[in-house]
């Protein structure tokens, strides 16, 4: 048996369509005492944007009919009564969902949509955090360069690896174990590491 639609869903849809963009999803959520994510999932699932567009088109036709009737009655030449009376602030008549959101919501249940959209992303805050992260990366590489410049010698250890090889001949006869383990120390030139870290700093600045 399909799940019954929440009665607040129709109320939210009515507010959304009739406000013609004046009410945000947050405003509607506050009026109905539900989460913004819930309202957003209803909007996507039941295609409120399409319904709003149909309503706006109907209103536009009515406005055209009124304008035609007005012209028939003979408005004065140069009349500018309609100047400055555009769409209300916040109107999103031309708004369309991104392809990512369309595809994503095709595969999510209503509960999953609500969970995904529970919190809006603050783009300004995200940018600030990204700048901080880049600054920390730059600082980290500068510290490494400083340590390398203080080292004596032109090589530093970059890693240690182990390898095993089979013994043969006399060595194998004298040994109880037929394998030999070798420890290999890998080194890299100091100037190469400094160059590498400088390149990483330049990447972090971009």
C-alpha cells in the first residue's frame, strides 16, 4: 500500500505556487513547522516548478487579455503605467534544476532526499575553509623546506624496503635457511625534495 502523502505537502505546494517566488523554501518550512529539507524534497518529487510555470503562464495570458481589452478602450499614447512593475523580487520563473540534482533525486526516496538536503551549503564559508586549508598546506611544505635546508649532506632517506633472494651453491649448503633477506635504503637528493615542495606550494596558491 503506497504511503499516504503528508497533508502539509499540499499546503506547502500551494504557498510555493501562489507566492510566485516571493516565499523561499525556508519561509514555507517555518510556516508549516517542518524542516527545509522536507519542503525541498516535496518540491522535487512532485514537480512544483512545473506547476508554478503553468500558473504563471495562465496569469500571463490573463494579463495579456486585460492589456488587449485596455488597448481596445483606448489608453493614451505614451502611457507608462506599467513601467517599473516587473516580476517581484526573488522571482525564479526561469529557474531550472541542475542535471546533477535531477539525476540524483531519481534514485532517492523521500527520506533520503530530506537527509541529503537537510543543510544548505554556505558557499562563502566553504571558500573560507578552502583558503585556510591551502594556507596550512603551504605552511607545512615551507616547514619541510626549512628542515631540509638545515640538513648536512646532499641526500636524505626517503624510505626503506626489504627483499628476499634464494641462496645458491656453497652459501645454501652452509645455511639452514635457503633465503637471504636484504634491507634496501632509498635516498633522494635534498635539492629534488626542495624543488618538489616548492611546486606543491605553487599548486596550493592557485
